C-alpha cells in the first residue's frame, strides 16, 4: 500500500466515505493517513483487503 490517502483517492472516495467502509470515524482515518505508525494491525489488514493491496 503506497499510503492510505493515495489509495482512497485512487478509488475516488472522500475521507468520510472510506472511513465508513473501513469501520472507523473520519477523524480516526485522518489520523491514520497523517500518522501511519499509529495504525493498529487489525486496521492495516482491513485496509489492505478493502483497497486490494499489500502492506508494503
């Protein structure tokens, strides 16, 4: 995964739409997009599945 924001943009989603689909609040997704080190492992797995990419 290049980064969350670029994957979200690639799919044409707004932050609130992606947050809803990833089962987090828009505020939480914004934090994960700006501070990737703060993402818990279960979210990384969920995001990779949603965006059809890997975690590298």
